């Protein structure tokens, strides 16, 4: 793609307003930190939040979005069904979707997965090691074989998602659990990447390696310029019979 990739960074943005400990970490919302990192990587970046009309995800905004990143947690059920459907439809049409942390229970992600998205969790600030399990994958370009995050929430298997089309990272936690923390799926013309870290009370999205994974994931998930496919049409034979 010759023109810059257009990214929309979506955040429900509720914790930052209601919880002082979250506001201290992300005074302008975590979307501001993620968007700044993506802008710095040369993408055309905008943000959108739950409280905006149509959650900031109008038809026009989505039509101008190559890749959407999604962080939500306490207000998944405040996302209107029509908007969740609109996002899922755009992914099937080719928009990339990067689902972050607790976005595993978001409406667009569950629509696209068809499973419960359930997992185990524990919040005691333990260490997380994310190990690269696919060193050939573009999402790990320029990164080391592991990313260490000193304090994170634990997510543990089993993670109720369809088997990923490509598995990029597996996490280990101090408490003993493991988790498929970097998962890729293809859905229709679209690509989806789920990336686990990013609990709201820790400064995870300031960590350079975490930002690099998201930057690489945006490049990977950006639509490929292909000839459009015509479905439900009965073609004439191309050769003489
Ligand atoms: Zn969390």
C-alpha cells in the first residue's frame, strides 16, 4: 500500500474516568498512548470512544479505516449491537482488527469468533513472559524471543476461541498458567489479531516492545489490495467445450 495505513484506535474509555488509579497511569485515556505510538510509526491515526455518537464508529469512519484496534472491558454491553455488527461486517470486507486484552469479551470479537471467549484470570500483578512461538511471523519483526512485562494481570488457558490460524505468542505467568497471547485469524477478507497484555492499572502500553507488536500487527492486518471477488454468480466456461 503506497499511502499510509489508516488506523482507528477505539477505547471504551470508562476506567480512566471512574478509577483514580487508572487515570494516574493513563491521564488522557489509554487510546491516547496507543494512538501516539501508531502515529509515530507513520500511520494515519485517529481515536474513537464509547461516549461519542455511534461510539465514534460511523459508516464513514469505518469506510476510512484500514485497521481498527479495540480495547474494552467494563462496558462491553453498552456497545450497541448495530455498531458491533457494523464493525464485524467491515472486518469480513477486509478491515483489519486488533483486539487488545479484555477485548476478548467484546461484541465484535465474539461475533467473529463464534465462541464464548472465556478464560481464567487473576489480578495480583505477577510477571508475564510472552514467548515467540512463530519466529517467521511478521508480527515479531525486530523483537526479541521473549517480552517480559514485570506486572500484569494473569489470563490462563483454556481460552475459548477457535484454534488460531497462526499462533505468534504464548505467555507464561509466575503463578504457573500459560496462555495463547498472540493469535491470528482470517475471517472473510479480513485479518484479526488478538494481543493479550494491557490491563488498565499497569503501564503496559508505554512499553516499547508492546507498542512494536501492535505496530507490526497493524502492518500485517492492513487490507491486501486484491481484485474484488464476485460471489453468487454463475460464470461461463473460460475454455471452449
Ligand atoms: Zn484486565
